[in-house]
C-alpha cells in the first residue's frame, strides 16, 4: 500500500475540538505556572530521560529493523523529524510513551512489537508522534509526577498549594483523555487504513490477534457506534472526576467511537484527497461539534 506523505502537516490542523477546549481550560488554571516551575527545578525531564537511557533497549535498523522502519515511515508521513525509539519489558498489554521536552524519546513495550503488524505499528507510533508534534510532553510529564509533586507543594505552602493542585489535577486528567482523540487521528493519518486503526484499538483494549475474529470486530464496531459520549454530561461531577483520573486506561470503545465519527464526517478523507494547507483552513469548522456539549465546561 502506498501511503500519502502529508507535507507541511500542522498539529493544530487535526486537533480534536475536545482536546483544544480542554487544553485551553488547563492553561487557564492559576496554579499551573508553579507546578511547571517545580518540574523544571526538580529536573523531571532529565530524570525521565535518564531512566529510559539506563533501563530500556535502544532501537536501531540493526537491532529491531521492523520497528525502526515503522518509525521512519510514520515520521515521513506525518512530516516530523525522527526521535529516538526504545523498547522496554513486557507488561501484559500494549504500552507506549513519549517523553523529553528538549529531546523527545518514544518508548514501546514488548507486547507492542509482538501483537502488532507493521501497519498497526504506524498507528501507535503516529499516536506518540502526535504528542511530540503538538508539544504536549510538558503536560504529559506533569501528569506522571503529579501525585508526588502535589504532596511536595502542599507540604511547603501550608496546604494551599495542594488544594490548588487538586483543581489542576482534574483539569490535567480531563485534558489527557481528550488529547487521546487528537493522537488517534494522527495515528489514522499515519496508517491510512481505518480497519488497521480499529484493530489496534481493540488490541490496546487487551485482546491479542488470536481473538480478533470477524465477529469480535463487528461487535466492537457496533459497540463503538452505539457509545454516546454525551452520556458523560449526565453524570455528576464526582463520577466524571473519578472516571477520567483513570486516564491511563485504554478507553478503546470511546476512542474508536470518536475516530469513527471523524471518518464519517468526511474530514479524514479530505486529508487524503486535498493538500494539507487546504485542509488546515477548514479546521475551525470542527468547533461546531462541541458548542452544545457542556460537560467539558464543568472541568
């Protein structure tokens, strides 16, 4: 399959409107500058990078050629420079990450290369490239260290910092969930096959290839099409907070639902038929999708 190279692709042009709105809400939080300052003071970026370099296996054309080639192709398609890529131990499910604000690194675990085909690797690597391309890594890393950082600030500000951090934590986890929708779009733009993207989301949910029968896939698609994200608006505030604090969960059905919605809207197909510059001008139209979806305003 010959995939289209998306020259000049800008992260904001395929950004999901929920992601954009949640990010704007997060950046308005008054305590955010203090938390980011503390991350810089404690050298979190350097620490996470050192942890990867000292623990995981660096991927090269010689050591893991299929994985390396998938990264190169993903970066070519999404028009982004190639970051370092590392492989880490198995966890029983597919797991990936991106770290390093100054010098980005992508990490994938053993199940990623064991469970996914070359085409499916493009989707998960595109998902991580989206985090880098969108300059999301500062906030991603904040989420990783938030529990510890919140306690440190609380102990040094008579509890006031901790109280402020709680509100930021909710906004941060909400944005982490919404940002997955954007990253999934980038993953689809990388693999350029909806069937591949759906297969990956099923596997991210915990089902390896041997369980992906036509019946399982069809039932998953029906479940995704039936899922109504607007149901979240009917939940009380505590329940929504509890749900999205599990942002590390795969949320495969919800993500598939939003990705299928994007495909059905015709926006995805336009990426493959028009120039990137032309498509970018139409991004603002996506804001109409959320004007009546009030649950994001409550975070």
